[in-house]
């Protein structure tokens, strides 16, 4: 068997990673945000049908995000917190994905979404000096690029447009919008601009709050930030209603069954913490490798990983 023991990342990339992490830690230390550590192996995984956790028989799941545990810390009175940790997702491998990756995630009690966006852009000002920024509403950006309103255009028209751009058949409306966003709309964003996209469709709320738009349609209090063709940040004004969270877990379970995926039990620890009282807060997650790729203008994650999956 032919093997290559050497790292895929250059020494320069390895040093750049150390510098990035140093910058991040200094950024949060200056703002009084506490660094925390939570389990990477736990009894429950996420229910999101778009994320597949890696099971560890007899023990639970490798965590796809520290979100549930960090929210338990928030409910226990931790105040503002951040974490840099490994995360794991099954089936995610390719030029921009690796099953094991590093996540930066933080939560700000008392911050609304606009305050968290501003903090993200301040951090990015240190990581990507001189990069301009611009904010778009999801439905406005989508309509400008595709000519279709993602919230009010008929399901058939959105699905037909997605299929014209290479989407597989049998998508529903939400999946068609997601496909067009990923393949068409994101590609239209200026590469050398930090593009903030807000007010996602309500079906993409995940663990975010929702609000009613000016025409009565429901949108999610969620944002993403893109730079150099990469999604760098995914943030929410966090849902704090435990009963609504339970309903979303139940909806996810139904969807997973419809998609032929393993059904994930709702995390009772998170629900109990939310019943105890999750403070009003906003939170955001970033892939550290994505940040490094953007810094180095790289299109391959193996250029910033020491040992990706096929050499681990």
C-alpha cells in the first residue's frame, strides 16, 4: 500500500493558523469574552436534517457543533463565551470540507443580530484588513440575481429554475431555493467584499428566532457572511422559547424520517436548560479552516489542514 505520511499544509499555512488563533484569542480577551471548553463526545447529536453526526456506539455522537452545550452554559449564567474546538460531520468531504474540522463559536447575551454582525465585521477587519463590507437582505439579493422572489414565487417556478441550473429532480421549494442560493446567488457576490446576508426564509431558521416581514411573510433572524467565494460565518438571534424548540425538534424528526435518515432524539439537557432560562442572546459559528482559506485565497481545505481525512 502506497501512503504519504507528510502533512498537506505547508509550514507557512501551519504558522498562519497559529497566528489566526492568537488574533482571535486576543480579540475576545480584550472584550471580556470567556473561553470555554465543552464535550466533543456526548449522548445527543443535532436533529438538523442537513447535518449528519458521526455515531460512536455505546457512547453517543461526536459533536457537529458545541452549540447545545454552550447554550447550557449560558443558561447557567456564564455570560459571554466563545470556544475553539474540533467538530465532526459525516459525509462532508471534498475540496472545501473535511469530516473533522475546527470551529470558532461565540455567544453574546444582550446582543441583537445587528450588534453581533458588527462584532463579526470588527474581527474580520483584523483578519482581512481593508476588505469592504456590504449587507443584503436574502430575498432582495436572491431576486436581484435570479429575478424570483424566494418567499412569494410559486413552488413550481422555483423548482423549475433550480432544475434549469442542474438541480436534481424532486426538490421541494426550500431545497430549490437553497440550491439556487448556493450555486447561483453566492457566486454573484463580489469576491473581495465581505458580503453580509440577513433575513433568511423562515424554513432556514434552525435555532434562530423569526419575525414578520413588511408584507406579512415570516423571515429568520439569521445572517451569513461570505468572502472570496466562501461562507465564513453563520449567525442567529437565538431562539429562547423551549416549547418552540421542542416543536422544531419534532419537525426535524419528521423530516429526517421522510428523507430516510436516522431519527435523532431531542436533547433533553438543552430543553431543560431553556426551560430554566436561556438569556436573550445572539451567536455565530465560523469554520477556522474557512477563515484560513480566505486569508490565503485558497480553494482547497487540505492546504490549511495538516492531515485531512485521507491521511489522518
